[in-house]
C-alpha cells in the first residue's frame, strides 16, 4: 500500500494540469486573486511558504504515525468476524447440554406422575367403597327404623296413644323422605303405603273422637277437654292440613250453634236495638272457652281469635239478612247506635287479637282500612253521635303520624253500609231545617251580634260514616257541598245589607255648619258590624271547608279521592268575603263623595289666601274616623282582610279624588296652593288609615303605603304643574313632561283647563306638547298616550320636601 501512494499522488497532480485555453477561460469566467486558484499553483511551495521547515517535518511525522495506526486498526479488524463465530459456537455447546438435561428431567416427571396416578386410583376406589358402605349402612338403619316405626305406629293408633304417636309419626315421615328415590323397590313402596294408610286412619279416628266429644247435632255438649284430645291435636299438626281445618271448623260450628238459635231472625234480641246482647254473648263464650278448652288446642291454632272471627262473619250475614227484611224499621238513631256498638266491638277485637287468622277466612281485610282513630273506639259508653271539632288552629298544627290500622275494621260493620242512605237522608233533612231556622231567625230577630263561630254550626259530624270508605262518603260529600253553598248564599250573602242608589249631596254651607258626629255613614253601626261578622264567618267557613275536604280525602278510598272536591264551595265563601269588603269600601267611598263634589264646585279662582285645611277635607277625615275604627275592631281576628279593605279603599278613593281635582277649574295660584295643602293633609290621613283612632299605633303594610304614596304624589304633581307659569310655553311643557308620568293629551288638556287658558292658547300649547313628547319605544303602539317611567322614591321625597317648604312659607 505504501508503494501505491506515490503513484496516486502523481495521478492527482496530472489530473490538475489543464490546457492553457481552458485555464484562460476559467480565469475569465471566475476571476480571482487567490493563490490557490492560479494555474501554476504548487502546494509544496505554498505550504513551505506558510510553515517553517521544522514545523512541516513535525507535522509530516505526526501524519505518518496516524496513518500507521489507522492501517494497524484496519488490519486488526479483518480477524474479528472469525473470532466471533468461534465464540458463538463455544456458547452453543453448554446450551445444547442444558436442553438434554431438561428433556431427561421432563421424562422422569412424566414417569413420576404416572406412578402417582396409579397409587391414587387405588385410594379413590377405597374412598368410593367407604362412601357406598356408609350410605348402605345408613339406609339399612333408616329402613330398620321405618319398618319398626310403621309397626309401632299401627299398634299405637289402635290403642289411641296419641301422645306417643305425635312424636313417632313425625319421625317416620322424616325417615320416609329419605326413601323417595327408592320408591321403585316394592318393599319400600309397601312401607310408604302403610304409612299413608296409618295417617288416614289416624285422621278419621281423631275426627271421630272429636265428633264423639263435641256432637254437632245440636245436642247438649257431653264431652269436654281431655289429654287424649290434646294429644290428638298435636297429631293433627303432623297430618294433612285438611284434618286440622276440619277439626277447627266443626268445633267452632258446634261452639256457635247456640248463638244461631238464640239470635234467630224471629227473636226479639236479634234486632238492632239489642245488638249489645250479641257482643255480650260472644264475650262470655270466649271467657268460657279460655277456662275450659284453652289448653286443649295448641297456641299456634289461635282458636280464640278464630271463634271471634267466625262469630263476626256469622253476625254480619245475620244482620244483613234481618236489615234487608226490616229495612223500613231502620231509623237514624237506631242505625247509629248499632254502628257505634259494632265499631266499639271491632276496636276491642283489635286490642285483643293480632288478626293473623283473617287471611284464612272468607272475608279479606279492607283494601284501604281507615286509621284506628275511629270516633267509637275510645269510649264504649259515649253518645250516639259525635261531631267533628274543626278549629282554625288545626291548620297550624303538624299532622299526627298515623297509628297502625285496625285489621278487624269493617268485619261486621260493613253490613251497615247499604243502609247508610238513612243517615245521609237524615243529615240532608237536618241541615235543610237548620238553614231554614237560620233564615227565619234573621227575619224575626234581626241581625245577630257578630259571632265568628256561627259558621261552624252548619257542619255536622261525618265521623259516623267513617266506617265506610266508598260511595256513602261521596254521597255525604255531596250533601255537605249543597248546604255549604246554601249557607253561603242564604245566610251570609243573603243577609248582607243592601246599598241605596241615591245619596244627598253636600253644599259648602252645610259643610261649614257641620258638627262632629252630625254626618253619619250610609250604613248604621249595626249594619257595619253585621258586614264584618259575615266576613269573619265566611273566612272561618273557608278554612273549615278546606279542613273538611282534607279529612274526607283521608277517609275515602284512594280511587275515589278525585271525586271529593270542595273548591267550588271555597270559592263561594271567597266571593262572600270579597263582596263584604266591597260593601265596606263602597260605604266609606260613598260617604266621601259629597265632600269631593263640594270641592269641585268651589270657586278656586276667588281664593285670596291660604288657610287651614278646607271643610271638605275635614268632612272626609270625619267619615274615615267614624268608619275605619269600627271596621278594624270587628275584623281584629282577620287582619289580612282589614288590610285588603284599606288597599281597596285607597285604590277607589285616590283616582276619584284626582278626577274631582280636574273638575276644579279655573284655579288661581293661591287656590292651587290651598288645594296642595289639602292634598297633603289627605295624604297624611290615608297613610295613617290602618291605625287611625287606635291606641296602639302600628306601621302600615308596605303594599298599602306604596299605593297611597304613588297616587297622592301624582295629585301633588298635578297641582304643582298648575302652579307653574305657562310662559315660556316650552319650559311649561318640559316641566309637565318631567313631573307627570302620564303624557296623554287628555291629561294635558285638563291641566290647561285648570289653569284657565283660552282655547287659542291651549291649541298652541297642545301642538307644542305633541312636538316635545319623547319618541315612543321600538315596537310600541304609537298611540296618543305615552307612559313614562314613574319618578324614583328619591325624586318623590325631594318633591315632597319642596312642597312642605312651600306650604310653610305660605302659612
């Protein structure tokens, strides 16, 4: 390789020698002053010129050493591949040896597993043999027990050893269950048939023993409790359930046979007036049973309860039959007496028994039994009828949680349900008579003293009907609806005082001569009290009707709840309340009308100076002080309706006052100031209206105060606009638009009339007013009347302060 290097260098040098023409062309295209670009460039001379000789020698030595190192490394790499392959072969040798060893281990493991399987196969065979042997021994023992038990059972049955039979029979039955899968074996099937035959024989034998002890042919009881019968009941528990049911049925039937004879339909004691004797008889029978037979029957049979339940079923059927036969003899008092005693008895059963046997009977429990708060349940010696006490405070009390239902409710008393029409007709008649008596009392005795409890008299008790949760409750609800409406219209609304159509007017002269108390309202004091009394009674009836609806819905079946709706009756009482308030408002409003008329007829342009409040203001205040305290005192129990009265009066009086204010024309500056003073006086009286004449001063409701402030402030702003000069017109119009929220041309026309302007002046003013009106909002109707935003409370307060300063200055 060293020999080839000089030749390579010579070849490179030869390649760099170009023809002169080529060299000249290159220099022309790429002119350069760099020595490296010259054609006669000599690298050795150029390097020698740049580096001294010693440095070049040192560099060449270094390069030569580097070349030697490179050649050594390159030559050393030619043997690396061969060495790697040799190393790989050496590594494979131990790996192959390991694979051989693993294969040997696997073969040995398979041989070991095969040996273990051969060993365990014998062990499993021994286990199966042991299990089969154990099962065979157990089965043989059971077979021995079954065979011996069947023999003993047959022998004891013949000897009537029921005490031993009870325990043995249960064991035999349990053992026989183990042989159910062996019934194909003739011997096992034969033993099973013998057990069934023994059971049948025991059942027939026990029934015969009970028949002998308690004959069912109506003869006198010759037998009685014995240990044999007690043990026979234990055997019956193990036998077919039909045997137990037959024993119970025959015993109860025999036990109640005397009852059917004593209370036959043709007997005196069978009728409703002696229904107590039925329940007294069963009580004695239950006591007698507990003493004589209580220990004979097992406790889980609940024989006492079964006797009572069967008695109830029989009594229900007998009472239904006799009431159908003698339906015309049923009276209300008699029916209620029977219902009361029956529900008392059902309550007694609920206290004594759990009702666990009711599912076995023919009568199921009611789907929705009413709560045990039955009015007859607490007091057996109570009155024949009760009344529901419905007080206003009941609505504020939390509802009591429901007590557990009475499982015996209706088990006897359901038989009275088809005859409850007698009670409903009676209530219809009684309520009709009560309404007629109230109407007659009003006509004969005149209006009674106010009594808010009078309304409660028309709601009789429906507690007597709570034994029914079906159609009778709907019928009773219809009766209540009918007479609630009649009470509202005939008694309450029908006795409201009538307003008169004509009223005498007042003149300025009469107002000036008027003395305190000489002018009375259209209604007398008694009539005002009567209106307030009717209002309070209607409010009480409204609350009571709502409670009645809730109570009826609690007692009726869920499927019938939607049919109970007293909303119409509650609306009727609301109408009576509204009419009463309207009468009170109209009365006070009408009393103030003559004073307002007198105000509009005064010659306000001739008023020369501002004095105290005008006579018409004194008259209005006098009427308010006469009526409002009476109304407030009589509506003390219904404060919210007194507030409604105040609000309605303010809503009626203030617009009427403003309308009369517009009729006062023309008005001088002094007259407008006097009217402003009068308006402020009326405003103060109206703000104090709810507590006027009262020793206890209460703050007026905010809703009422807002109405008075808004209405009377408008009246004050109207007078302030009238007082403003109309020159220049632009300022006057802008001032009107700023002060009044109503920008209708009609109102502006009335203001101009009050100022006494001529028609020509009014025409130019109206044209200017139309031009100065603010543009209507987008989407507006564009009509002639625009509503501006009302002044804020701060603006109103500022205006009121200015007005007060003006009045003080004038005074």
